[in-house]
C-alpha cells in the first residue's frame, strides 16, 4: 500500500522500545458526502476504524471496527486500498516507549442498513456517533480542533490531512483531471 505521509514527532529517544498498534480505517463515500465518526464530547471527526488484533486480517479489522463504531455493515468485496499513514511519537501510556501506528485507509461501500453500535468505554465516553457530512465541514471542524491531549491532537491532524487528500482525489475524479 502506498504511504500517503508520515507523522513523526521525534519526541522520544531512539533507544526507547517500540509499541506497534496498526489500524484499519474506512473511507465511506455516500453521494457527495462522507460517513465519519463524530465525537460529541471532543468535537472532532475521524474515520471509522481501529486497532488490528495480533492475528487479524486488515480487511477483517475494517469490517469489525466499522460495525462496532458506527453500526454500518461493510461490503467486503468493495474494499479498495487508498493509502497508509505512519505515526510515531512518545507513548503517553508508558515511559521509555515509542507509540508507532501504521494506519491503513480503505475505500469501501456499506449496506443500506444500520446495526447497533458496540462502543468500548473510551468511545462511549467520547460520544461517538455516525455523521454523514460534507467533507469541507469535516475538514473545517478538525482544522480548529485543539486539545490538551497531544495524542488526540496528533490523531485529528492526521485525519484532517487524509480528508484533504481524499477531497483532492475526489476533485480529480469528478473533473477528469
């Protein structure tokens, strides 16, 4: 999969141990809008998706995470690679550790039915809900997002950049450039 960009805060020691947490994230286009997770508490948009379990396939993760976070059912045959973003920063959980996350983004279609969300405690506290919005609205909301939590701040800046790349590709596809 092509790498879209890399975020490396270089705020760690090269001798620190590395904790890897790869993830799969869904790009779901609905007409001229995009389906995203909205955090009612933190006021940001993110792509549905999450961590890949040890022996789990990336696409299986995508299907599971989209169902859990937003209650949408991915059509497995529709999954297409978009690109990945590598993120590296000092862990906010464990001293002397680097948090490294390869985020794999996929375009996919979903069925026209919703199922019940299965949020974990963090997602429930953040107030995750499905929103189908104009991509410019999502970019604008994430542009002004700020947090005392550096971890969230970096995540939302990543999501904003991916949204901008999708918008550019969308523009190229619809205008035949």
